[in-house]
């Protein structure tokens, strides 16, 4: 079990949606003396905090990994300490653009004990407010330690010398009044990672791209710095990618950019028709960037005089605080795109007092709740069923890795249509069980028929060829209006 009754103090890293429900689940157990939620931003909200002012020149080096872009800071030799403020880029601004709305129906974006004020697809300020309110709702806002970055997480031996371990966290807080960084350490019996994975942008390696960015500074940007189409008025724009952000940006840019807006994509999404929307021209994958500014595509075509290239190519998880040397192994394998020696996308085979909430691409907020409850129950030593043996956990990881390799799918992607999501959530139900008779502990929520219907039928984007479907106003749906469609055999959560 999760360290038994020895776990009396728990640190949660991150105060976004995952951190909010984790704090609530830990508090509900009434089994821990100390719960801290460390958040590097000035408020709770995580990736849903809107940063109006961003650095458009902030660009990930093509093909670079998070470990190269977001390395750990040098820690003062003697702690506690006061030092000059950090100037290294930490990718703490969020990717929220002004027109962004949620991609998942609000019933799945809400925790079971509180619904969003409206939906189904809410503007970005709604989930941010919701997360802040959730801390207040459960009286866990007192757990928050804001404007504080966890810079190091190292395993140490428990003072009991019984073979168990604790975690030493090295923390840094910027004091704006004195313009200094304040450093100190705290020790916890358990740690839950809830810091998300939408911080460090990724741009793929393309021949000539790195030299192109140097010769034409500011011409290539990542969608993380995009806020409004106003900046691209009358410009020739090329958008790379056609997932959620690529779709949103290309359609929004039609209103200001020089037409057509070009959109480079590798494959077709389920909501795309046979022809692009008016004002957009599809292009294949880029083959090479030339020094004269020309952009060559795989089909032999090219574009000249492009003013801006916007990469909507996502993000990679980054854990610069994880001390590989002290902990004996990395936390994340960049080559395989997966956690190292994990189980059920939540637990760790070698660290029974470590957990993670919010990693898989699945039901977002609602799935975080299942993970948080299971970890809280485990750390409180109240889980009715133990986790499988280490051999079984290793077999699960090996088997999943092999299947994903054969199917060319990501390790931490969980699909809906084949029942994988249901099986995953059912596992948490088994390990969590019920709360106590006297009320301690939360219970994993049901996967209701209402939620299943919403996930399968409420769509943010109009599927290609479904011109007859109706929007929320009862009329034929436009490009950017949510609609109701009949359930289809496809990965309905593929846009997350």
C-alpha cells in the first residue's frame, strides 16, 4: 500500500485543475497533518490563467527536448538563502488565446460535486474561475503556497531508518518588493505531481528551419504566444497543424490575414471535409526552409513571402525539478514519450509515496478526480484492494508499450470507443472503494449516461459533410458553433 500510516505530510506540485481536486481528495481523508499545494504562478488556475502580454520571440529550438530547453536552475549551496532573481526562461506563461473555449463538454470538464456555470464549451475564463472557486469551496485555499516554484525533488531516507523514504523539496519564491529570490527546503512523506504538460512548446525538426529562424527573427512563432488575429492584419500566414489550436487559429485568422490562410497538415481530422473552409488553403508537410525565405512542401509546391509561420504542434512534459542523480532514475523518457516505470498512468513502481494526476489524454477534469481519490486513499492506507505486485505492474507497462508501438499510438493516450476509458476508470473505483462510515474520503463519481451522451454527441467543430446538422440556435451550424451529432466510431477525445 502507499506507505501506510507513515504518510502524514503531502506536497502537491501545481494548483491547476489536477492540483485543486487532489487537494480536495487529500483533505477529505482527514488522515494527513500537512498538505501543501505549491504553485509558481500568482494564483490558482494552471494552464487556464490568461496572460495578455507574452513574448512573441519565445521559440523552442526545432527538435529540442524539454531537458535542453527547460534545464534545472543552479541551487544556492547553503539553504535557506536569498539570491538575485532568476533570469532563465521557465515557460511559465500559458498558451491561452483570447478567443479560446474548452474542447470538452462542461459535464466532463467539471468535478462531480460542482458544475461549470454554463456550457457546453465555455470561454477560458470560466475554468480559471472554476479552479479558484474549487479551492475555496473545499476550504483548501489555505494549502496554497503561491508564486513558489519547486526547483528540486529528491528522495531521502526516513529518519526512522526502517527503509522507507521521504521527499526533500527545494523551493524558490520571488519577492517583488526586494527583487530577490528566497530559497528554502521542506520535507514531505509523499508527493503528487499535478503540474500539467502545456508549458514547454515543441517544434519538430525540419531541414533548414533553425537557420531560417535566425535569418528571419520573429517570423516563426509557436501557438503558445498567439493571442489575437489583430497582430496578423493583411499578413501572409502559414499555420502548421490541424488539431484544436491549429483549427481555431486558421479559422480565426481569416478575419484579418491576407487570404488565403495556409494550413499545413499531415493527416485529416474527423471534423474536416474534403475541401478546406472558405479562406483557407491546405498544404502538405513542409520539406525544407530555404535561405531566400521560400518554404518547400513534400508535394513539390512552395510558398514565398510568408510573413508569419505559426507552429500549432503542441507541448512536451517537463520536470526540471526531478533530481535524476538523487532519485536513481529519470521520471520521463523523451524518446518513448512516457513516464519511467509507472503504472496505470498514476502510480510509480519504484516510489510508493509518489503519484501523478492529469497526464493521460482522456476526460480531463473528471478523470483527474478518479486519480486524485485513488492516490489519497492509497496514501491514507485505506485502499480496500492493494495495487498489483511489482511484477504485474511491470508486465502492464511492457505490454502497453509493445501494443502502442505496434499501433503507432502514444503510451499515455487512452481511447474511448474500445472501452479503454471505462476500464481505466474502473481500476480507480476498485482501488478506492467507499469512504468511511463516518464520512472520511471521497468516492469516485459514476460515469453517468448524461456524461456519456454529451461526450459522444456534443461537438465543438462541425464534422465534414454534416451540413444538415443543427447548431445551438436550431439553424444550420457554422464553422465555429458547437452542434449535436450522432455518435460515430472514432476517437471522440482525439482533439484533447
